[in-house]
């Protein structure tokens, strides 16, 4: 259920012809001298350096041009610290002290002002969530079941309110480049195709054409290809012996559950007994499971297979979240699965426990 949030009226970031065509970043960091500083930008957490300079008696500067406002970072030395901020094509002044880089003052960037106001509210939710986690841990140590349930319920409520807050901000700031950026950073792991399609479709065309908007569109296209009713996407990865195995080798004879998991994933390991039960009940009738692991350690992966009594085909490129199969299916959280029928069509997603058993019993009938 959506919650009403009163917003302070802010000027929206729109793109129009004319105006400044470059950024001019000037810094004055007290008590800093002869320190290298790099100006960097990012899309998916990977920072790339645009320019570098040396701080001379506290002062440094960078000049350049951006296609649109972007998240940037100043990296001071190798280990002194960094400062993240949104920059546009305008004059930006950065002041502070070398011993308190996280308290740096940034002036001249309107998009940064808006980002700070958004982040202040988000930080408040984050603090409350952390308090709920602390209360849960204390309750668990004391074996206080009532307190455990209260803290768990509080956490779920706050997490829902936090997500609603971000979604509402995005919906109400369709002309702001912050909207696709915040969607990617805070929502992609929690929303499906329909919600993402709605949020992306609500963005102004010029915002959709930013690199953040284009990345959302790429994500949307991946999710569209893996919706129920779409044909499965084939993948080929090594099994535990290093031999390449393709999903297509198992599609066509019966229903196949494409299961994404990892040995280090607690919820995945908790779900594995349900998969073992389903496999034992329906495998002789044509049901197959095709496991794709997001592990990095082969030993941990193989040990988990044996410990959890997994007997169905398993593959992995041992690339953690960079799994090629995960990229093809747009996986942002695990466990995740896709049920594929004999015709190679996706007919179900994220079926677990009783829900999976109910689906398979309707397909194959109850175990005799």
C-alpha cells in the first residue's frame, strides 16, 4: 500500500538548449598538500578515472563536459578517502578539511542538493532498519520469541516504507536524472518487470536517453525476455568436472526447473530440501532440475552439493554475481528459478516450497 509523503517543492532538473556546456570543479581542502586527486565516474559500481591532478596547498581544479548530470567521485591519494557527488555542467565548489572528507561541503550543483535531500530521508530509514536488526540480534541471543517476531515485523514494515519512499520519489521526479539512477541503485533487486516498466515509462524522454535511463531500458529488455510465456534462453557452463553442459540438453522431454543458487546463500540452502523432495517425487515422471551456482569456490560448491543431497545437473562458471547465465536471465537475487515446459516456454517463476509442489502436482498428478 502506498504511503503519502509530503515533499518540499524542488526545481526539477531538465535538459534544454543553451546554458553552461562544461563543468568547472574547484577544490579547497585545508591542510592537504602534494596529494594526487582523481576525478572519476561510475555506472555499475566500477569507477573509471576521467582526469587527475595534484592538490597544491589545498587547491585543485577540473574542467570538462558531461552529456547529463552524473554521479562522480574525487579519490584523494590511494587510501586517504573519497567524496561522491552529483555534478552537472556548471561551477562547483568543494571545500573542507583533509581530516573530515566525509563532511565536505559541495556548492553549485543543484542536482547534488536534491540528492542530499533525498539521501537524508533515506538515511533515516536506514538507521531505523539498523536498529531493527540490532533488536533482532539481541532478541535472538536472549531467545525471546516475541521480541524476535516484533523486530522481524518492524524490519519488514520499515523496508516496505523505504521502498515506497524511493518509488514515490522516482514517480514524482520524472524529469530528474536522479530517478533512473535511484531506481538502479535502490529498486532493481526488489521490483519486477511490470513495476520497472511503469517507472521507466514515466520518465521524461530526455531522462530515458541518459546513460542511467539507457541502463534501465537494458534491464527492462532482459526482464521482458524472461517473462512467463517467453521461450527459454539457452546457457552452457561447466559442470563439476569441467565439462560444458547446456540447458537445452534437458529441455523438451519434460518440465525443467532452472534454479539459481549458491553454497554461501542461506535462503538457497534452506530451499534445497524442498527441491530434493520435489525431485524425488516427480523426476521419474519427467521432471528435471538444472542448477546454476553463483559460487566462486569450486570446493564450497561441490561440498554443498553433497551435503544437500543434490543429484540433478549442476553447472557454474564460478564468477559469483558476474555469472554469464545470471546476466542472461537478469538475476539480481538468489534463490531464483524458472519453470520451463516441454515446448521450451517459461511457465513459472520463483516457485518455492509448497507453491512448487502444488504446481508440479497439477502437472504430474499426486505421487501414487
